[in-house]
């Protein structure tokens, strides 16, 4: 008699882990059950899924994984990651808020910063109103998985009419000794007439094994609010990141988001901005630098639902070695969204014949009184410009560096925080060496 041994898939393991841990997790069990049911129906996407056709996220989940969220990092290791001169700092290690390493004391009136666990325990009305209301578990399996399995993260609330001068820096740190999957989550709510600058940085340090971070941030931008949002992704060779950001904007708000992907074995960014009222302004900027066998995939959605709104999107990439980059940008203009101005551009430089760029800017327009455009360019460094620089005594290597720096600077210069801009410039310069 033959014995048939069935190997459990990663999908089975995730469901098993969820069933064993859900009673110890914060928030609504019903919400988590519904999310896991949605994940079960969708499954882990493969190239057969249109939205993931260029990125094998299923491969990053091959092998055995742990689900622990132990704290392994010392304050001495965290300190260099606090690269802003003066900021409110939130440290999230392996998906869990670390209060002792954070700098959230003596906060100004109107600013609340705490863990999601504490926000839920305190019965915060803002948390209850907004948590898990915008990232739809039915639209993406990673949203569903995060909603079901997240253990903690950051809750940030800026009250009405409050202007926060200092940046708020959320540092996501991955530190693992065995293959691990974590699900950090943030809820950021900026009330009417408030202003804030939010930075999220993703770092893998002291890791000796693969870390898969399935991160999700929901951002609520109320009427007349102004928000600058930055993401710095530096996950190194052992870091794998699926980063979902869901933004909803209300009347006359201004939201700017800037994504800088500097390293990471595989980075997938899902960014959705919903313009849900009139006279809204949105800016989306991105820069991705890929080397070796790195994979970076940017998916953006700008959803114009109401009239008289403006959106501008610029993503640039430099692709080297055997790396692969993908840009898939969608602009929706709904039937009622007359007088919409929406512009989208993706520009890429390929530095090697082995590198790959997949780019697909898209417009889906149901209104007839709009101004919309999109475009994409991919090419090599301009030989004429290289010749011009070399004719003036600049060596070939330095000439190429100058051109790459100039290409990237259009995005880097959108950073409004001086020491953050200097940090990104330093990081990008090292990539060009």
C-alpha cells in the first residue's frame, strides 16, 4: 500500500497560521475572517493574473517561512536609520511598533502617534471610523492577507487645523535569522485644514535570511489638508517588499507622494489615489534604480471621481545588469469627473542589453470635457551628450554618472525636506558608482 504525502503550499501555511493566531490579534475577528476568505478565493497571484504578469511574486514565497515578530535590533543599529535631523520617529520592527526605540514623546497638541494595537484598545473614534475602510480586500490578495494577519503598525492622527512642522518618520525595519513573512500596517488620518509631512522608510538590516514584508498604509486626506508623503525603499539583497498605499482625498486637498526604490531583491509597489471630491490636487513621483537581478514593479492608479481636479504623475527608472523594472500606471476619469486635468509620464534608461523594462501607461476616460495625456520613453544614455562631456575633459565613467544624476534629479528635486533630499542624493550617487 502506497502512502501519499501531500506537501502543504504556502497558501495552506498562511491559512493555518491565521487560524492559530487570529484570537490573539487586535481588532475585529469578523473583519479578519472576511479578509482571509477573500485571500483564499484569490490565491497568490502568478503571471496568469493580468496585474502581476511581469512579476513572479509567487517565487518569492517559495520555501519554508516563519511568522514570528521578534525584536532583534539594538538602538545602536537603529540610530543610523534616523537620518532626519529633527523628526518625530516611529520604529516598526518586523511589523511591530517599538515604543522604546521611537521618538513620540512631547508631541504637539493635535498630533496622536501610537501603535494600532493601542489605538484599538483605547476605542479611538478616528481608528474605528477609518481602519480598513479604503484598501479593499477583494481587489488584491496582498491587501486581503495583510488585513487578515497584521499584528501591529502605526496609527497617526493630525487633528483639524493643526500644522505639524516637523516631519513624521516611520522606519520599517526587517531583522530576521530565518525566512519570515511580516504584515506591517499603518493608518494615517489628516483632518480638515491640517498639514503634515510623512516619511516611510523600509530597511533590511542584520538579516541572514529572506524577509517578505507585505506592508499596507491607508492615508485619509480631509478637506483643505496638505500632505507630503515620501517612501524610501532600501531593502538590500535579502529584502522582498510588497508595499500597498491607499489614499483617499477630500475637497480642495493637496497630496504629494514620492517613491524612491534604491534596493531590494523584489519590490512591488501598489499605489492608489482616489480623488473623491472637487478641486483636489494630486502629485505622484517615483524613481527606481535597479541593478543585478533586482525586480521592481510599480503599479499606480489615479481615480478621478469628481469634477475640477488635477493630477500629475512622473516616474523615472534606471535599469542596469539583468534587472527588470515594470511601470503600469492607470488614470480613471469617471463619468461625473468633468474638467479633469490628468497627466502621466514614465521615462527609463537602459544601461545594459540584459536589462528589461515593461511600461504601460493607461487612460480610461468616461467624461468628455477633460485634458489628459500619457507617455513613455525608453532608451540608452545620449551618445551625443556623452561625446560633448568627454570633449571637455570629462572621462567616460564620470560623463555617464553626470547624465544619470541629471536624469534622476528631476524626481529627487521634488523632495521638499532638505536633509531627506540630501540623503536620497547620496544614496542615488552611490548606485551610479
